[in-house]
C-alpha cells in the first residue's frame, strides 16, 4: 500500500511540474506565434485587399472588443487618410471553417476587398476561393450591412464551380462581417483619429 501511495505522489508531482512547464511555454511563445500568424496567414490577405495603402496595414492595427469577442482591426491609409479597415470573420465551408478578411471603407461602408485567410477546402474546387482573384473581386463595392448571397440563393455573387458550399461560407462570413462592423463602427472611427 505504501508503494502505491508513493507512486501516486510522484506521479502527481511530475504531472503538476509538466503541466506548469507547458503552460509557461505556451505563455512564453504566444506573442511569437501571433506575429507568425499575422505575417504568414493574415498578412498576405490584408496586404492584397489593401493594395495601394501608403502604410503597412499589418503593422497598423488595433483590437476592439465586441461583447466578449476581441477583433483585430487592420488600418489602411489612402490619400493621407486612414479610411479603410479590415477584419476577419469565419463561415462554414465544405471541409471546415473558412477565414475571410474583409476591407471596408469607413466613409461609405462599402467593401474595398475580400481575401480568404484560412481554409481546408478541396484544392482546385473550394480552394479556389483563396486562389482565384475574380471570386473575391465580386464583393468589391457591395455595401456591408445587407445580406450577401450567391446567385443560387437570390444574391449576386457567382459561386465557384463545384464549390457552392464554400462560396456560401464566404458570403456568410461577409454578411457576418457587416453585422460586426455595424456594432463596432463607433469604436473604430474613434480609434482611427489616432492614426491622423
């Protein structure tokens, strides 16, 4: 019985030490992981949809809390004015969630650009949501706040051939971005004054 108690005590001590070490490691690498994600995952989408900005939108960002959700807002400066912001939302695709970055002009609430950040869709089909620039270009000029749908659902976005579910997921993410943007716009406009 004594041997059993010793083993339980030793196992408890080892488990506690290992758990604490892993928690410390996670905390220590959190900032590096976030920077890598910004540069390699979100950065290319942000830079492509804010092409022509006179600043680096990935560097010029801030966070806003909407309820208990924190959103990273990327700022694009055009014609000496911080007039474009981008935020990431997610829609349900065929394989999993599809991450979508949407840039919005804060003066007229119109979409400036849309780029897919992450997906697990089929290459050559749903994967074209990220790879085919003509798909994302269809969103340019649409007003956020109105439901965005594919043509099969009564909207004006042409779905990717063989990937209607992915296309619907991107449209859903764009519509969700409109709802989030509407909720946080006063905070965004107030923060943009810091960039002038």
